[in-house]
C-alpha cells in the first residue's frame, strides 16, 4: 500500500498575531439643512442611497395657535362692536 502525501496544510504553523493598539471609532457628523425639495444622500453608517422627503402633519401647536387667533379676534370684534354701539 502506498502512502498518500500529507495534506498541504499539515505543515502550517499557527502564530499569534502581534498585539496592536486599538484605535477608537471616529464618527463624523455633518450638519445638513434640508428644504422642501428632495435630497439624494448616502447613509454614513450603511452606505445606502437615500432620498429625503418633506411631510407636513398638523400638530397640537397649530391648533393652539389657531384657537388663540380666533379668541383674540373675537375679543377685538366685541370691542369694536361695543365702541360703535356706545358712540
């Protein structure tokens, strides 16, 4: 019986990698100003291409502002009517 040759990886010696100093991960933030037009960007984390969009929603502050305008308007109208009726 013939001997088969040893596998090519049998004479490989494993050596420990030299210890290197770990460098901290650096995150760079870029402040962008968006407007109503869509903007095409690349995500800095996953490098996916992204297209922005602007979506408007009615919030609580809008309703409070409109209520304040209506209340102030009615007060002004009431004052105007009182002035005209009393003069």
